[in-house]
């Protein structure tokens, strides 16, 4: 083989290896940043992929259990329980909750699993429309009764 062709082949092979290495590193880095969606039952009992591990970032969706919202009087810390059709999990959050957050309302929280059944949330999103629900969450939450936030209001 011609020395010129050997150099060209080595250069193309080296560039190919660099590209494959860069793609491998990017995919490895992305696996640490993926937020998987779970319901409270899946966090406690597990799902097809297994139970989430302590320290794992995740998203959890469910209904806020009435009577479980506990606010710290000296800070913005709040904790509450979420439920779907099975066990409850506790969510702890330090920050300002969305205006639509209330007991009996559907929410989605992003955070880290601290221990079995306890999530430290970094973000809490309240459902803005009582008719809309993502299809995967609606399927998992069949049978849960939505509490109307206007229930008991006598105003117009």
C-alpha cells in the first residue's frame, strides 16, 4: 500500500474513533440527566424497570392528599403527600408553590428520591385545567376522584 494512502487511512480511522468516542461520552452524560416519570405506587412498589434508587432524579405525578399539606411557619418549606391508586409518598419542597396548588389537586413534581417514599422536590407544577391530564398519567390514575377547588364556595 502506498504510504500516502496509509496516512490518509490512519487519519480517517482516527477521526472516526474520535467521533465514536464523543458520541459515547454524550450518551453516558445524558443518562445521568434523564428525569423518569413515576407515580407514587411505582416509587413504592416499582415498575417494569425496577424501583428508583435513592439519589435518583425523577418526576412524580399524583393527587395531593387532603389534610397532609404541612407548612413551616418560619420558611417557605412545605411537605405534602401524593397518591394515585395505591400507597402514598411524601414530597418536601422549599419555595413558592404555584397559585393553583391545593389539596385534592393533581400535580407533577421534579426532584430527588431521598429515601423510600420521600422526595425532595426542586420544582412543583400544578395542573391548570381540571379536564386535561397526560395520557400516561390518566391511565395510571383511573379511579382517583378529583376534588373540585371551588367546592363549598358560595360566590359567583
